[in-house]
C-alpha cells in the first residue's frame, strides 16, 4: 500500500501538479501567506483525492492526466522562454506595447490568482485532472469500500490519499525555509547598508 501510494504521487500528472503549486507559491511575498496558501492547496487537493478514492467525486476523464501534464509542460516551456527573453531585454519591448488597461487587468488577475480563491480554484482543477490516474491498489480500495466494508476500508483510503500529498507538503516546507532564509539575508543586508550610511 505504501509503495503503491508513493509511486502514485510521482506520476507525470502529479509532477504537473508540483509545477503548478511551485508556480503559484513562487509569487508569495511573505512567509505567512506562503504557508497559508500552500496549506489551503494541499488540504483541498487531499479532500478531493480522498473523495475520489471513496467514489464520491470523479475527475475529468481517463485521458485527463495525459492532457494535463502536457498542457502544464507546454505552459512551463512558454514561461521559461518569456523569462529568457525578459533577461535579454527583448521581452520589455513587447511589454511596453501592451495597453495600460490590459496591463491593469493582468495585474488584477494575478492578484486574484495569488489569493485564497485563486489557490482554491487551482487546487480543485488540478485535483480533478490528476485523480483519474488510478492504480491497481486505488481501484482495489475503492471496490472494497464500495462493497459495503466502508469502516474497514476507510482508514486505508485515508492513508493512501495522504501519501499522494506528501510531496506537496514537502514542496511547501522547502519553499517556506528558502523564502525565510532569503528574507533574513535581505534584512541583514539592509541593516548593514543603514549602518554604513550612519557611519
């Protein structure tokens, strides 16, 4: 059960989920918000996966995981190209040609995406894509639960679903530590600069 659950948490569809979560958390400006948004995403994903294994919720179909990780992969490629172009300052020319109204709407959309509603929608959408990636153990647990042995099967389903979100929890923890370290170093550097100015 454990091995199957861990293996399931590293399928291509789940790796796409990791990329989405990383992309969302990368825009967080403070530690507390990062942890809250990350926890919200993980909890929603866990609940949907749990309900899926219990047969209460179904995803977007059998081909959904296949389509999902390809869409996310393509999106990551596009974003990577954009950032490279931005580094070379060629992207800035395009940004200057964007109307101010469109730019304001994009900023507002980004603000919503980084809010609780945005994280909730992202967690629900990614979960509905990824949960269709069933394993033999998942099907077995669902069949046992569905056969009437709900009380006996539920603890195993709960554990099985928890295994799928362990990598997500690790991602949130690593980003929190890294973000916290960067904030502390930035604060120390700021204090050093202020001391130099005072001298």
